[in-house]
C-alpha cells in the first residue's frame, strides 16, 4: 500500500469515477485485478492525507497506549476498507462533496473500531482510559515502569469489566481541556446494546467509573507528591 505522505497524481480514472465506483471495482478484484489495484490507489490518494491528519489530531495519544503509530492505523484502515469494499454505499450523496464526506465518515468508523480493538487487546496498558495522561498532549506515552501508570492500573483493577469497557471507549473521544464532555449518542447507543442496558445508564456508568478512579488516585498521588 502507498505511504501516507505520498501524493497520487490525478488520472483519467479520477475524472470519471465516484468513490462508490472505485470501491465497486475494488470488490471485483477476482475479475479485474489490475483495475482493482488502480481503484485502490485512486481511493487512497483521495482520502489518506485527510484521514492521517484527523487521526493525528484526535487519537494520537490513546493510540500510543496500544504501542502503534498513526501510520499503522491509517494503513490498516484502508486494508480493511478494501477488504469490505462491497459494504460501502454512497447513500443519497448527490454530489462530489457529499460523497467525499460520506466516504471519510465510513473510513473514520472503520478506524474507530480498529482502535477500540487495539486498545482492548493492549495487555501492557489495558488502561486505555488513561485520561489524566491524555490531558498532556505533548508528553511522551507513559512508561510501563511509571509509578503513575502503576497506580492507574491498580485503580482500573477496582472497576468491573463493563466500567473498564465504557472508559476505554470514552478515551477515544476525550478532548484535553474541554469541559462537560459527553459520549456521542451513537457511541452510547452501541455500548448500551453491547451491555444490554440504556444509553442513559452508560453515561451514568462512565461518571461513576471516573469518580472511582479519581477517588482512588487523588489521595495516593497527593501522598506521593508530599513524600517527594
């Protein structure tokens, strides 16, 4: 696959094919392998730069906790998108701009699911909701030997599986410095389906879990500071 920084020159294909048409060609790889590769390159060239910029801005910190880089997530997103090209639908997109937004939203959903899976599987930091660390955007990822990280892992151990899952997903939408942060409605609904509850209860679970972490960490971090 092409590098994220590569610029793909316009081709006759780009002048006549919509995103939906490109992905249809990708899905017909068995019949036309060369055409599928050409369509992949064109689709990648249209959207890779945007996806890389968005992921760098929004998920660089939680992604670092999984031991991967933004480039890894971009490449894997396109790999999965091409494998599932047949599932793409342009819907009611009537012009190029609206289809571009729809395509990028589709890629974004794929990237979010991948990131959630990676964070869930990160054994070293299953604590993907390391929200205190995310508030320091220029700080390096926490070392596994960090006393603060050890405390966070201990705090997470006091939570139930459902609470940890809700916080893990919350980390994907955490914005340092922003007040009154809430999970998007569709994300809360998906978590509610996963755990057999309501979206309102998911938000309550998130609030309770964050309070538990704060109650566990605050006195210990204070004591550590006083001892320093």
